[in-house]
C-alpha cells in the first residue's frame, strides 16, 4: 500500500509499513530510494520506538511523528550497518515514523514541531 506524506508543502510518496512483518523488513536490502519517496511506519499506539539500520544500504533521515501529526524527533543521516548496529531511540513517544533519503530534512527545512499531513 502507498500513500503521501506532506511536510512544509513538500510531498513524499511513501510505502506503508503497518503490520509487524512490514515494520521488521522496513527498507532493508534496498539499493536505492527515489528522492521524494520513503517509508511510513504506522504503529498501533504511541511509544518510544527504536530504529536501527541493520542490513539497510541507504543513509536515511528518520522522523518520528506523534499521534497529533507533529514531528517530535529527527535523526538525520542514519548510516547503514551490517554487524554491530546501534539503535536510535527518540526521547518522545511517536505513532508514525517516516524514513526518507539522508539530507532531505535539512534541504526542505523539516524540523521538530512541523505539522505533517498523511493522505
């Protein structure tokens, strides 16, 4: 399933990961991600969800979004890893996590507190 996420009038075509298998797979083993594309992880409830980059080949910006569709945490330029991978854990609860290509958060002025639209 796919959808769109809009932040600061910038639209991203996203794949939806809304079940445990899809969320576990994420963007692992992908060799490329089109510039204005990404993956939106949708969870059943708000929590402090940790992400890691194991078997992910593309550097990513990871954006945590709360149930009110406001950005609460951003980790820019998460780097791929194969073996020893550190988890990235936000200090805020979120219900949605958006992964986009590294550098796009800065390029498009995406910041904590920005509102997000999911269509």
